[in-house]
């Protein structure tokens, strides 16, 4: 159960895609974006991030299993939006 809501945040991470497959670079940058949300939660005193959605160009994409990744020849990027909370 959510005890306290501590606001929302957006992380927009990029990674070098040179020499990597789209899947490899997207997985790498998605982990980086999730880690940024995790660090944001710690900085705010939250112990969880809920309602995580893809948020590319301010367009939300909701899925329990997938995220949006934009992979090009040089860069790959993932933007995530989440809500910081404390839970029991």
C-alpha cells in the first residue's frame, strides 16, 4: 500500500549505439533509465517508483512488459516517467 506520494519525474537517457545491435543498446539504455529513477527515489527518501511508463516526446506508452526505445545508427534513447512513493 502506498503511504506517501513524492511527485513524478522523467528520465531521458541515451547511449552509444555504434557496434551494438538495437536490442543490446536498447536494453543497456533502459537499465540506465531505470537506475536513474531508482537514484531519484533514494534522493527523495522514497522506497519505490510506481506507474513507470515510456515517455518519449511527452507521449506516454503504458505496458507491463514493454518500453519504447528509439535506436539510430549512432544513438539509442529511452525516456521513462515514474511516481516516487513510500510503501509499507
